[in-house]
C-alpha cells in the first residue's frame, strides 16, 4: 500500500474485484444508504457478475422506497419491515435516532400497529418478495425496548405468513430468543437469517429447521473463525451471500464503503471455506437466493 492509498482510504470505494463467471445475487443490501445513483450501483455490480439484489427497507419510508425501486428495476427485489431497532422508537416516540419515518404520532402501540399496517400493504405487492429485516437486536436496543421489539417481530412473522413471503431475520446478540420466537410463532416456509452470526451449533439448529443462512463480509474477517465453522457445516442448499452494504465491507477493505459490487470477494472466501471452486459456490448461491425469495 502506498502512502496515497492510506490517506483518505477510509472513504475511497475499494477497486472492482475480478468478475464472477457465474452470476449471483446480493441477498441483502441498502442501496438507499450508498453513494451514487441506484443505476450506477446496479451497473457496477452487474459488471462483476452481481446481477440481482434484494433491497431491504428498515422503516416505513425506506420500505416504500424499496418497493418503488423494485417496481422499476426487474433485478431488484424488495424486502419491507420495521427494523428491530425501529420498533421501540415508534412505540416510545423517540424523536431522533436513525429513523427516517418523518411525521410521528404520539407513539405507543397504536403507532406501531399503524406502521405495521403500512408494512403489510407493501408486503402484499408482487415485487415485494420478503418481510424483513425484523427480529431482535440486543446490541443497540436495551432492555426497555425488548417488549416492543418482540411484539414487532411476532407481527412481522404473521405478515410474512399471511402474504406468503420470505421472512428476513436480523439477529444481533439474540440467537436464543430469535429461535424461540420463531418456534413459538411457527416460522414461514422460507426464513433467512441475514448476516448470519451464529456458530456451528446454531447452524445445525437452523439447518434442521430449514432456515437459510446468509453470509456477509464478516465471514472474511480474521477473527471470525466460528462463523467460518458455521459456514462449513451448513447445508450448501441453505447458504446465501450478502453485503448488508454500506456496512460490513469484506477483507481486505474492512472499514471502507461497501456496495453490491464487492460480493465476489465474499463468494471467493466462502468457496475456500467450503473447499469447492468459485463457480460451484456461485451456482449454488444463485439458485438458493432465487428459491429463498421465490423470484
Ligand atoms: Zn440487519
Ligand atoms: Zn440490513
């Protein structure tokens, strides 16, 4: 690395990786939080074999945007939800935080129900393929928000089942409770753990339940041995790949802006973990994502 690479490298987009020979999908991204236009982002991704993306909404406004974007781009599929960190903010009427919800009512459970009704209306649309990201996040939401979070999670599971859509799970430091709620509610036919963060034992549990496990750039991190052990034991037909961009940029560009065009780096790392060649890995990932989201 030259001195020039180092100065300002933090904001510099990583270079284009070598293209994949078999096209895959980024199963979870946030184009609305990335630099540049949607068209630029999609074109850059397609140039390296990432031809499809699932655009994930985190609040009502973001979910509307995801649905609108999917409506005009055939290779963009939408997922709609209130993020687990968003639900308590709606209930407790937190005016700041990361919500882009805009006008806010007095909060309370009625406000949550109102937002959930909007999510369900979006989930019914043809080009909306999933309900999520929903789940539990005990890292960013403290005990005071747990009840609202779980209530919202349960409601999203019901919406996914009623609308016949996939369920996209956000599980941060909450493995046992996420699995418990899914057991209690009965998981939808297609359930995806986005940015899978469990160990090999949990991967076996997910596999037994038929849950998909979507691996992000975290699987390339030096300190992520348990994640690679999970990937090694997961049934190949349940494995997906994602960026969760702009977050979780894969090695060796950790800390720099992430975008769907960086998926090949993660696919290659995953192929190495599984001991299969890149094309076989990509072929499985492409088929699995299409099956998981039914597109
Ligand atoms: Zn997430
Ligand atoms: Zn996400």
